[in-house]
């Protein structure tokens, strides 16, 4: 009996203790000063963490904005560069068109009224084609045939068609090394032979008593006198019975864009 009574007493004490603990917890949680205390402690502990988190978040946001802005600036810069390049290309193309237009007008203004010519664009010059030859963009389909004369600026003979293809032709220049061309000295009726030396230059072998002054024009024979070149120097040797006159074409082939084929 005593054992049962002790057991009941222990149960009552445990129940009272449990109830007391619950009351203390409730009192501790809902008491205003205690809550303030906990709030203060929590604020003190977690405030640096919150500040650090906000700072990191702000920095990440700023970094994201920085990289986004930098990327936008790079894209805008590339677009501006592209627009500038396009503008420069348009200006260069416009200048080229104007230049070509002026050259064509000059060619057409110099040509004879009765002269039937075909204007051709030079595709390759001596620096990209065999020495003293040209490649032009007209051929048999445009009525070009071998031996037709080729002019620069409408009235200066520079060569003849060596070979005609379907839509292009090869021009052999009169100044081609070793090429021989019948010529006349302006003011005289003597026929001479000009031999090409390359690069727009010729030479003529003359009797010693046949004087040629610098600046004398050498022309092709025909009704119309087309100037092939101009005397620039005369070379003589007392031991020789002949003198050599050096002739230069008035045309700089490297500056040409167009030529005219006589038909």
C-alpha cells in the first residue's frame, strides 16, 4: 500500500512540475520585457549579417548593372564604327563614280565626231599582266577583233588588240619591248620606225644629220595625226654614223581606268 501511495505522489509532483514549466515558458514568451529582450538580442546578433547581405546584394546588383552597361556601350561602339565605315565607303564610292564620270566625259569630248569607238574598262595593267600588255573587259561579243587600235583619253594611241576573247581582250602596247611601229616626225614626211623599250618608252635610230629637238612629236601615219610620243633625249657617239632618239609616251598607263577600242 505504501508503495502505491508513493507512486501516486510522484506522479502528482511530475504533473505539477510539468505544469509549472509550461507556465514559465508562456510567461517568458508573452512577457513584453522578455520579448523586447529577445528582439534586442536577435537584432544585435543578426544585424551585421543582414548588413553584410544587403551590401553583397547591392554590390552584385551594381556589378550586374556595370557589365550590362559596358556590354551595351561595346555594342553601341561597334555599331557606330560600322556606320562610319559605311559612310566612308559611300563617300569613296561616290568620289570614284565622279572621277570615272569626269574621265568618260573627257574621253568623249576629245574623240573625233567621225570616230567610232568602244569604251572598255582595264581589268589588268602591266603590274598584274605580262609586261606592256593590258586586259580589257570587251571582246568578240562586243565586236572587237585583232589588230584594232586602242587609245587612251580618246586620241592617244597606246597599242592594238593582240587577242580577242568572248568578253575580254588582250592589248599589246606599242611600247612593248622589241615591238616595231611605223611613225612620222611632225613637220617632216620621212617614215621612221619606233622600237618599243617597255614602260611607255621607244627609240628611233636616225642618220647623224637627222636632227630631232627635244619635245618633237612622233605621230602615227594617217589622215589624222595621233601622237605616239615625244622626243625626250638624243644619244650620239662620234664613232657612229647614227644617233638614237628616245621617245616617251604622254600617257601614264598606271593612271588609266578606261581605254577606247577603235572600230
